[in-house]
C-alpha cells in the first residue's frame, strides 16, 4: 500500500531489478511433463484485446501495488506511469487522483472458415532483403530524489568544521525568522556569489559506530534556508556577506550553522557495483530507533570503500544464536549520497523494522 511519506513505494519496484538470492526471486520452471510452450487449438486464433479502466487513488496505493492488482505483475508499474503524464514523479501519488490503466488480454476466438481454392502455381517474387529489427526501447531505471523534503541529515567532522557562522541579525535579536537579514563570513571550498543559497542546520547528536564505537560524524537538524543578497568588506578587506532568510522550518538562532545547498532534486540511477562491500547502518533519520521503508539511513562505508551513488545493498540482521546460524535478510536500500567514509541511503524495502547496527551487503553485478 502507498505510504504518504517522503517517497512512495514505486522505488521498491525499481530496486527489485537487482535483488540477489532466493529472497527476492523464485526460480521459474514447468511442471513435470510440460514443455512450457502453448498448444495451438485447431480452428482457433488468438486476438489481443486492449481495454482501459480508471482507478481513483486512495491512501495506501502505490504504482507497485496497482500494477500487481490490475496487470498481474508489480514490475510493470512503469506502464501505468507512462499512461498518466500528470504524475511527474512515480514516487508521489495522492488520494483522489484518477489513474488510467491499460489491460491487455489475449482472447482465443474461432478462426473464420476460408474456402479451399485449388492449388495454383505462383512464381516466387524476387527476394527482398529484410530491414533490421527496430531497437527495443529501454526504460530509464532512475528516479529523482528531492533532498529538501528531509529535515535531518548527516555530516562529517570536516564538513562541520568548515560550516559557516553568523555575525549579526539586522533586527538585533538572537532569534531569526523568515525575511530577516543576517550577516556572515564563510571560508568554504568555493567563492560565494549573489544568489547562492545555504541550508541552516543545528547539530542534533554525535554518531558513533554501532559496533566499533568510534565517532563517524554528526546527525543534524535542517532548520531553514537563506539566500545571499549582498557582498561587502570589513575594515581589513575581508568579505562580509548579507543573506535573506527565505525559509524557516524551526526556530533559528545566531548560534546555528549553515552549509551550501546541494543540487536538488538529485537524479539517482541504479548502479550495481562489482565490489563485495559490507558494513553497518550507523544511524537512521527518525527520532525513534527503528524505521521501515522509504526513510533515510546512514552507512559506515563510503567512497573510500568503493561505494557509489545508485549502489544497492541487502540489509541483514545477525541471528539470535550468533554465528551458529547465518544472518537474516530483512530488507534493501539504495545509496543516494556518498562521502569519503560514510553514505546516505534510502530504505526501499523492509521486512522488519530497520535499526542502527543492522548489517549491509552490496548486491554485486555478476
């Protein structure tokens, strides 16, 4: 069923393209004595019949579930999306939307009787070379992720150290609100120009490795956004910037920090890795310790380990009897952002609640 959260369940269908093992796929075969080929019935012909129906979305619907219900295969959800161009992102459908669905059926009907004419000798026409078959169109296995929808994120110690600090509020108060003007200095990696935007944040807590207990970085709360409207200098010639607070999601103070906004939305394309990578879920994006599908989590592996955006992982949980039994498979995720030693991922399928300390194993392209 559709979850009206940040992202919809259609990505679960997207990730099902690269599952590993018997957890996601069943072997297909034929029963004993069957050949797997359909038998033609004398005197009958097959006719493809297309019909269209309309489905009004209710809370809990997903393109994945609707495809399974009407088309008999949840992996055909792109066919429903293609018929409904008003759905800009397949991960966002809403109650009361009316979706058009095409049903294709093969119907057997009696072949018309054709009078048998006496045989005639007809000369063969000259042989004409057949044109090459048309290329089969491929489906773009990618999706757009709007990171602005997430009110929590993860940053490294280095990124926190390079984040900006406020100098003063034009209204002279400590608290900031929308349309306030603030001044600040910034010594980040790139120069600042008019129109640049920044995410304002507050450190929520330190994140330690769930097993090794070493510090990985910080979980941050996203508070709002600001845009640079003026560039000046202080008495020593150092640049001083003025920004307008364009969005306030929570209370903001002069003690809060800011970093440049990353490009949004981010295009994520399935990118199966060739590396055997294993690690742990270090933290989740929810206040509660356990989360399910379509939420973010943060991994203890990053680009230094070979992780790339679009890589998919299986989520495993250690057996209750330890090494006496193999770990349990409990879900899947896809990497949406990478840093040197950590990554941000979206949980796309969860059999059980996902929590910090669960193991992740890369799905390797063979």
